[in-house]
C-alpha cells in the first residue's frame, strides 16, 4: 500500500534511526538489539502518525472499515445496494413511522456514504435534525458537530453546538460522545474552563464506553490538570482505551515506549534520580550516625511525597474499575497476542521498545491494510471469485476485523457445499486452495487432514467436517466480540453435534476459542 507521506515524515524516520543508533542503553543492556528495535520502530512511526492524523478523512486512504456482511437470500451483500437495498428501505420505513434511532442510522449512512449510497451531507443533516427534534441523543450530538465545525450548510456556532451537546449529555440515556464533547468544553474553553467539571463529564463518558474520554482522562493525569501527575494512572487509562481499539491511545503508548525523550522515560528518570538522591542522603545520615558512635539500628527516615497531598476534588466519584492498582497487569490485547507494558520503561529500554513494536504494527495494519483487504474481498465476492474473497477476508479476520471473521465463516460454509458436493470426485487442489492460514488452523486442530493424502481420499462427511471446523473457529471469534447471532450459531453447531463443534462442560464460546 502506498502512503502520500509528507517529506518531513521521511526525514523524521531518518532522524529516529540516527537517534536509535546513538542511544546509550546503560550498563547491563546489549546495545545491538535495542538499536535494531528502535530503528524498526522509527520506520513504523511515520506510517502510524499518518494513519492517526488522517483516519476517517475522505480521500486519504485511511477510512472507516464498513461492516459489509455477505449472504442474504439473493446472494448479495446485505445493506450494500444503495437506496434500492431491502435493509435501507426497511430503515426508511421505520424512520417514516417516527423511529428516531432509524433516522439517526439513515443520517450516518448518508453522511459516510455507507451501504452503496453516495455521501450527502444535506440529506444526512435532514435525518439528524428530525431525530434531534424528537430528543434522540445521538441525533442531537451530530447536529452539534455540524454547528461546531460549520458543516452541512450551518454557519459555525460553538455556543449553539454546546447547547445540543448538553441536551444529548443530560438525556435519560446520555450519548457518550456528547458527554465527552461537554467535558472538552470545560477542559479547554478560555473563559469557562472548569477542570473538576470536565473530569466529571469525562468519567461519565468513560463509564458509557467512550475510549476518547479515557484518553482525555489519561492526558489530565499526564499533565497534572486539576490534580497530581500520575504516570501509572495515565498509562492505565491509555491501556483501557487501547483495548477498545482507540487509535490515538495505541499510538501514544507506542511512541512513549520507544522514544527515549518521551514523558514516560522522563518520568522514569526523575523517579530514579529521586530514589538515588534519597539513598545518598540516607548514606550521609548513617555515616554521620556511625561517626558519632550512635546506635543506628532503628534509624528510619520518613520521606514525604508532597504530590500525594494533592487530590482530585471528585475522586470519590471514580468507579473502582477506573482506578489503577499495581495488582492489575497493564496489557494491551491485540488480535493475535497480548502485550505487557513495563511501567518503568526507563529501567528497561529494550523491553519497552519490544512492547512498542507490535502496537505500531497493529495501528499500521489494522486501520489501513484491513480496509483495503475488505474492499478487495467484497469486489472478488461480487465477481463470483469465492476462493479469492475467502483468502482476503481470512487475512482481515486475522487482523481482528469482526465483519471479515463473519464473512470468512459464511464463505467457508458456501464453499463446503460446492466442494464437498463434488465427492466422490473431489477437487485435487482443495488443500492448496485453502490458503496458508486456514491450512495452519487445520493442522493445529489435529484434524488428520494432512495424514489422509490431502483431499484425494476423503469422504464427503470428512470434507464437511474440515470446512465446519474452520467455519466454527471464525464464528467463535465473532461470538467473543459479543455478537448474539454468532453465539446462537455456535450453540446451534454444538446442539447439532457437528464434528469439532462440541464445547467442553461448563465452557462458553470464549473458553472454547
């Protein structure tokens, strides 16, 4: 994939590489692996910076992944036929009947150009306004965004936008993005700033599942706004946001882990210098004690942490799950692994850099490559090239794209019917057509596929078992993301006694996966 990177990005990559080669890791650290790791991170960094700064903007190539799902009764993708699509027409009927949620959904489809529609801000504005007039919190928020940005024919009016945000934030079921918008107002407004109130709105938004609010809370702790600086609480909030797929948090963590001049490393150096200063003072005191021939066995110096006397005024309102505890591991969960974050990054620069690399790689691939994969896979499916579509959706599925996981499962079931239906005259190239990742899944599952002379000697029942085994793996991934339909599919497979679909006693879809 090609990125139209500005020239300064390339220059910064060279600069990062030079810095990494000059970096002194300190005693006890091998400089070669650290320099290599930092050079690799430096080459990833311009890509992730581009992705983060351009995500969701039109014509940048870094767009939102549209969750197109394959397989309605007509053999066409669901919700992808523009204004003639059945799902679109059902949404229009619901909106015409007065359903504000359907109005907001239609507004989003027209704004982003989803489902085969052409982007149309004016039509989107009309649907959002109708929803807002009925008190829909998300509709209110979207009209507020238009007013804030001067979009869709509105003149820019931040004060009117705040009114819409406040109505959405104070609704009986507040919209979390509106809560965050109000928090930003009180955090940054030049004359109406109120950091205590900003934090309260951010906390409410975080409880409403807003990763952006978690990021904002992290920045308040990083900068000591309205309370003490707390690197541990900052990293904790960033980790929670990263585990919700928040791009800026992933990139912020990765950058702080490999940049030796970052706030995270600086915090570690300050804490280490503070500890060394205390040890020197204690050494001088004990030496003086011994020279004076005093009994020093019970000497204990008490150090007062002045920052501990500074607290946030609304600390009691923070729920327990949003409070950092040293007993809770700091881990970012990626589709194929979990990354442990070293809180004392300065003490182990190589470990910190090795934690940064998979985060950088995930940002670059998940939010750029996966979009190209899903688009190309859909095109292949529409051309009738099911095997090519399966390979592409399968790669996107491995990057954690939920709709791709579901589409891979659907295609496996379609191909099962066509390929296994050929028996007793199977496709001799069936094994090769499965693709590397699917063959690896079969190998790991111990299916015996590879010990039976590939596909030439299998029965129809064995053929179906192999495809169902692979399909079930993908359905389990979707089920683990909370998809009710996928949970039902996994349950149906288990109830039907399909080979490889049984769950162990007391297990759920998550443990089985």
